C-alpha cells in the first residue's frame, strides 16, 4: 500500500543511505564546532593543549558516531525506544546509588575508561520514548487526559532523579523538550495553561527543595552586584567581558578578561562570553545566526518527515538544542540565572559533545528515512 | 491516501505548532541579540573602563634617595639593601587570616599586628604594607616556602638608610623615619612601605631634593593579581645627592674631641664663603638605629638624658656668651665714642653701682687697663664701665649686626635665635624698665644675653673677615626645593658697617689673648708658624654667686655639681694675619674657657691646617671639589 519509494528507502543499503545524509547540516555543525575549536585555542592562550586538541578529536569521533546513528533504520530506533529509556533510567538509579561524588553533585558513573553521565543519555532516550508513545496515539486519544498519565510519568521519573542529584540544569533539559513534545503531539492548549498555572502556584513550595547554592544562584541572578566577590563575580565579570568587547571585539586572543583569568569557566559555560569579548557584537551575532541556521535546518527536516515518530524526534532534539543555546547565552549575558548548561557544540566537554552529535545523528536519520512509514501500532501495522 | 494523511488534524496541529515554536525561538534569539547590543554597543564604554580597572595595576616605583656627601665626595649617608615581607590587602582574602598564618613563621607581636591593621585601614588597598623589615635569610626562605598559603604576601627587597659614620654626624646629617600621618601630603610616594622621610638635619632640610620623584609602572595583572606584563613605565627621578661643605676628616676629629666632654658643641666655618667645615654636638647617638626602627627603651633614654643627646647644641643650644661677647661691647663703645683706644679704666676687682657690687673675675683687679689689655686679660670691670657709658640699645644694635639675637639662616632646621636684650624688649616681655645694672652684666655677655655656638662662630667670622656679614651654609650647591644648581662662586656679603680701624683694634686684642704671654689663652696658642690663631675666652656663670660665697672663697670646679658649673667658651680664627677659618667651642658646664674650651679650638684649627697640607698646602677652596661626583 505504501509508495514504492518509501519502501525502497526503507530497504536502502548503507552506502545508499550515506548519499541521503544531509551533508549541508553536517557541514553547518562542523562550522559551529570550528568556532568552538578556535575559541578553545584562544582560551588556552594560543595552544591546542589542553582543550582545543581534545575537542577536535571528540568531534571527529562524534561525527562518525553520528553517521552510524543516522544510517541505522529509523524503525530500529522506534523499536528499541523503551529499552533505551529503561537502560538510561537504570543508570540514573545506579548513579544515585553508587555514583561518585563530584562538585557536591552525583552526576557521573565511572565506567573505568569513560565517565558516563546518564542524564545525557536520558535526554535522548526520553525524546525517543515520548515520540514513540505519541506516535501510537490518535489525535482523539491525545485529547483524553488519561492518555497523558503515562508520558508524564515517563518524563517526571528521570527528571526527579536528575533534580535530586542535584542537577537543576539537566532537569530543565529533560522537562522542557518533553513539554515541547507534548505540545507538538497535539495536547490541548488549556492543559498547558493548567500545568503552568499549577507550577507557578507550586513554585514557593518547590523553592524549599532547592539546595542552598541553587537558591544563592537565583538571588545572585536577581542582583549580582550585592555579592561582587562571591557568587555574583561570574556574572559581573562576564558582563564586563562582553561589554568591553564592543562592536568589533578586542581581537582574537586579545580578550583581557578571558586571557587574564577574570572570566571564570571560560572554556566551558562562559565560552560565548570569551568569544564575544574577542570577536565583539558582530562575532556574537554571527554565532547566533549559525545556531538559527542549524535550528531552521532541523525543523525543516522534522516537517519533511512522513512519520509522526520522526517528526517528534527531530523536533524534540532541535528544541533541546535551542534550549541549550538560549539558556547558556542568556546566562552569560545576565538574562538568566547561572545554571551549568554548556553552549552546544562550542563549550569544552566530551559527554555533551558526544550526546549532542548522537542526537543530531537521529535528526539526520529522520531525514534519511523521511519517507519511511511507521504504522500507528508499530512496525507490523503498515496501514 | 498519502494526501489524506498529510491533511489529518495531527499533522496540521504539528505544523502549526512547529511554526509557532520556530517563531518563538527566533524571537528569543532576538532578545539575546538585543541584550548583546545593549551590553556591547550601548554600555560598552562603561564596561571597557571596568575591564581596564580589572587588569591594570598602577605601581609606584620608589626613587632611590639621594646620598649625602662631604665636600670631597665622601659618603655620609647612603641606601643599603634589605629584605622585608609585605602584604597587599586587595590581593588577600582576609588580612587577619594571612597574619595568623604568617605569625607561625615570624611570631608577630600584638603591637606589630596593631600597627599593620592601622596601616591597612589608612592606606589604599593596592599598596603593599610592610609586615616586617630587615628579614634574615632564613625568614625569607621560610616565607617563600609557604608562599601558596599566603595570598597577597610578597618578599620585597628595599633599601634602608645607612650612615657609615653614625654618631660623628648625627646632628648634622640627621636621620630618616617613616612618615607620620601629618606628613602625608597626598604624594603617593609617602605611602610606599619603605618610604622614609627626613626627620632632622640635612635629611630633613633637603628632603625634597633627596627624595626624588616617584616613577610608576602600569602592570597588567590577572584575576589573581599576578603581574603579567608591564604596559607602560614612567621613570621616576632618583633623589639628588647633596654635597655638604663639611670636611669629613675634620668633622670626625671635632666630634671625637667633643665626645671627651660631658656636653659640648663646636662650629668651624670658612670666614669668607660661610662654608661650614665641621659642626658637632656632644653627646651624640647612632642615627642608624633610627632608620631601622629604634627600640623604645633606647629612645626613652635618649629623650630623658639630661645632657640632651638628641639636641644639636651647635645650633639650638643657647648659652650666655660670657666674655666672648666683649668684642661686641668694645665695638659698640668705640662706635659710640665713649672711649678711645688709649683711655684707661681702673680695675680694683669690682665696681659699685647703687647698692650693688659688680665683680671682676680677678680678685684684686687688673689695675689700670686700656682696651687692648682689657680684651687680653678679659677684665670685667673695664667692660662694666664702657657698657654703662654705651648703653644697652647701642650694644644690642652692634650685636645684631654681627649675627647675634636672630637666627643666622643656616640651611638646617631647628636653629635658635639666642637673645640680645634691649630696653624695649624688657618692657615688652618682662614688663619692667631696664635697670642700669643689667647693662653692666650685658657688657660681659651675661644676664639676659644668650647665643648659640653657631652664632658665635658667625660673629667671629665677621670680626675676622673685615666686617662682612657672612652667612654660614652647609651645602656646596644651591638647593631650592627639588632643584639643585651650582652656587655662584663669588659671594659679596653685605658689610656689617664697622670701620676698619675699630676692627683692627679688636683683632689685635684677640691676637694678644692667645699670643701674648699674659693673655688668657696663651697656653692654648698654636705654635706652628703661619698658623697662629686669635681668639677670646669666655666663662659664663650659670648661677649668681652670692656675696657670702665670695667671702668664703670660691669653690673649686670639682666641688660644684655639674649643672651649676660655668660654661666654657672659646671663639677663635686662624691664621691670625690672613684669617680663613673661624671656630666657636662651647663646653656646657665645662668650667673655664681658657683651660677647657680654648685647647679644643686649638686642636680643631690645627687639624684644619693638617687637612690643608694633606690636600695641597692651603689651597683647599671650593674650586677643588670634583664636579663630576658619581651619582
């Protein structure tokens, strides 16, 4: 019944699939990542050590992984969505039980060779599992509240675990794309209104559960100048760095705030500050434009997909990507409180780079398999 | 069928909501761009300033303090390297904590901690504050090892002032000390930890010239305050060396000679140029102890010593000049015409005025004496008589012309004016009319009259140089605030307005005092040919001798308590025929001028002669000084 083209796409060889990969998007990701490499080179005072070199290696490995993820049949991802989610959830519990302590937060699972951050896995797994769940519902079913209980559980279980670590940033990065997936799947708008109103009402209660340093971050965000040598230092120095960059910047490797260590965490969370100090307002706008291009590209891919699963996966991932970029940049500009969220593709960090490229592998996968049809009740149903 | 599927409500909702999301995301990116525009374009200037303040640390570079040299370039004061540990408040989280850590290494006393905390409160936060000076190598090493526990703490090498001849020039060169709060004039140099300001003597008088100008260095620092590189440097100006007119060798000899007495002062000067070759006060002290921080006990003992070692008695000791004043009385009488050189006065040991009896120092008297004899023998009765005839106001007028009764204007702080009384002065200050008896006493340099050793030297110089109002000075160069220029070679001093005939009478009298076998200072004469000196003895009473005491016979000096003994004075110049040097010696409570003070003056002038020989037989003048002194 399906068109011959879609069947053929489903049965494509790996080589054929590689020709279908959206190389324009790959190139765009490479450009954004290169901005990161040059910034890291500058952050190290003009050296590939210790950051830029390793970041390039990770990106290279990540691209290979991304392509591998891209050419796997989309239906396989559909099939293993629950399994993947289950494993990620187990790992999160494992972190809770046996995780090593670092920075006052249990986030890492030491697997000997690599340190695995299960919350990164969960971000992808949750998008997959929600996409699969909503894929299986009709528009009418989505309209009924009791069909929403299960996906809400799927979302809140890992979010609660991550928040308990405590990693507020990652919890947001789980809940926000999930909410967007609900929204795109067609959940009625009034339900969002109810949830948001409820959340606002619960805010004072939730405040009680925040750790002291998290509360402090919010206080500091609201008025950084009250504590210029303490927690407000980051924001103040970041704003000084940005502002002093001016329109054209201080020049590559000439950022006094970054090069002289006034700017904290310049290779990770505050890399956008460093980049904009040296490249100025113009450089910052170029980087933002690159992000917009990536997002438009990703959304175009989502719209082009014939399966609800593919659309929801691609949109979920692009939404994550956007939230990452927005929160990070908003934070360094003093628009949002300091939460430990890196700038996607640019900040130094192995796990984030890997999971991000794997996620883009899924987006490209959706493009490669854009015409593959997945039945409402799974693969058997081809109607 | 596929078209139908695309048109199903889910797809429509999805597409609509995806477009909505994209729009929302673009909008939020727009917010970011607007925020960037605000920070990087609108507010950019403000943040540029803040970034510069972050990274640039202005450091003052202390200029080396100029040296003090003698007239031949011998170094009298210089800078010596020492190590100290400093803390910069803005670079350390808590000064108190840092001091706690450093206490384990250096064991700071509570007093030291209080001083440091006071300075922390007083100084700008970027300026380092000395924790301790003069560290030993071991202490330096222990602080360096613990450097990572001591943020903002650094070892600094600085210089401290060193006076190679300590006590020999203590009053003259003076010493330096950390500026007190009242010294802080806003010159940031004064706030540097090792900065020392001249407290006394030459160090104080020429402090600005010696100090130099602070340079500064703009240093780029990182967030930890660690200097990265120097951005700009403004070289300071090292302090000027100050070359004194003092001859170190003569000065040291004078200082040592005076140190043999309980308390004494002497001034040796060139009668033509006014250059002071030696100026000393005894007892003295070691100025080096001041530059390293004087122990309190030592300070207190110096301060309370009744012989006043801290005072420069050569310029601030005010003594009754006694008979050394008689030249002034004689000139006044001759000018007033109340006596002729040949006129004789009968001395029978005392003279009566009203109810009071005024005694000559010689019981039984000198018989009939003329002017020359009266100077030679220092006959008091003769001077009582001519003083009575002349009147106090005329005597005071002459005294002032010879530099008494006012500061002579030497380039040194702390000079006292002495006192030359007049009728008007007594009415104004004591509120009583002048009594004629007081004129008599004044005629022999007693009573209200006081003078400093420096004034007596100046008076003698003016008598010896033909009545030119020479002014003493201590530096070879002309120093005005911070500028040092060469002094004009020939100075024309104004005249004291005394006729040559009168002066030569006085000079003959002074010559005979020393060289006539019956002169009061004959025993102290200089036998060396061409170097005979002329002079005048003085023995000044410090308390009134009662008639009863006179009847019972005067006590021997050894029987009198030190504080009640007479001051011994002697003024002299040499060589007698072509005078060049004048000297004044005062030995406080030393006894007789002829026996105590005159030999010292002789030794000083003899030493001056020896130095002239050593440096080229009498040709030693200003011109000989090497022009290109090493900096």
